[in-house]
C-alpha cells in the first residue's frame, strides 16, 4: 500500500525533507522533478528528513518532460488551489500518483489546462490565506488516501 508523491520543482528544502519522511512513513514513493530550489545534499533537507533519507524510495527527474516520458501511462491526480473538486473526492487506489506544484506558484499552467478533470483542492475556510504549506498539504492528502483505502 502506498502512493507516488510527486513534487514538481520543489523550492523549499525543509518541505522536501519533511515530505521525504512522510513518504517513508506512509509506504509511498517520492518523485522529485527538477529544477529544485536547493541541492538535495542541503543540510535543511537532511535535517527535516532526519536519518530516514537513506531509506526513502526516491526517483529524480531532470524535467517535467522526463517525468511524463517515464510515468505518462500511470493514473495521476493533481492538487491545486484552483481546482473545483475536493481532495476527499479523489478515487484513491494503491500506487496513485499525487502531483503537487512548487511552493511559490503551484502547478504549471500547462499541467492544469491539460487535466481539468483530474484537479483537486484542499478547501480553505478563510479569505485571508492563498494556500497551505506544501508539506502539510501532502500530509493531508496522503493520509486521507490511506484512510480511504482501509475503509
């Protein structure tokens, strides 16, 4: 049981480290798509991931194109604050690819425009916030998915 957590061009090392740790805890695979806003050997990545980093199932891609070349036939859903459907409506299944955009801008418009029926969001209940922290968002979605599969 587990998911494929995909981070498109992550920018903040602490988020990526925390998400790496989460991927291991949830039995998921972590896919990182370059360019990154940091180096993977950055001490902040390692600190957030603690000594678990060596156990993480990690896949690194040089570009979005390479990611789709390798995984384009897989079932994917995309998380975006611009979606209409709630993340609880995702048809969760083992090995599903959960794709998240970078912290500053979210998913690229090219991905959003090509996948309107596969876009989901975490609802926000305040007009004073644009989005949640990426690591928190991934945690919410992954653990909802684990709950949904078990029931």
